[in-house]
């Protein structure tokens, strides 16, 4: 699989609040598990689907990151939502360090030319891909 990511994704685990407006304009909030993060985006695991192009605000203890949903895929344990951060909203380790974090390149042999940045995920549709019985 071709990796189209331009930034290294760090694997992580932390619980964060995610805020968005639904299609009726109503303010919504859910707790998400942060799966990975980079300077320009992240992957979140949620119990609810979020439509592609939804604007979200991810709140952490001392700040927030704003972005747009780029993909939403259902897997056995929940919805995995890819968020591209807005231009003025870049992640930095100095501002927010997730509770658990791993640089996957640290697992590669020294001098390895390969970067373990993960596979690119994309969704050209406008809705979340849910399980067959989800009615999404």
C-alpha cells in the first residue's frame, strides 16, 4: 500500500472530548480515544459516526485542536475518524503530550530507510462507512 502521508504519525492512546454540530446545528459532544496524531491531523475512535466534512474541536487539558473530518470507517470496536487540522491549529508535543505515545520508527532497525507512518485512509463519500445494520 502506498503511503500518502507527509507527516510521521505517532501511535497513542488518550481520552479526549470531541465537539461538533450535527446536521440540525445542534451542539454535540463525545469522548474519543486518540489513536494517532501528527502535526496536521489525527485519528480518533468514537462510538458514534461523524459525517465527512464535519468541523470538530478536540479538547485536551490545556487547549484544543480544530479540524475537519476526512474519513469515517466502522471497524468491530467503533468508528475510526480521521481529522485534518485547520491551518492555524497544529499539534505540538510541547503543548499536548498524549498519555501513551509511541514513535513507530523507533521499532525499526537503526539506519532503516523505511518510515512507519501508517497507511493513508481516504473516503470520497460524504457519510461514514458503518456496519451493514447501522442504517448510515
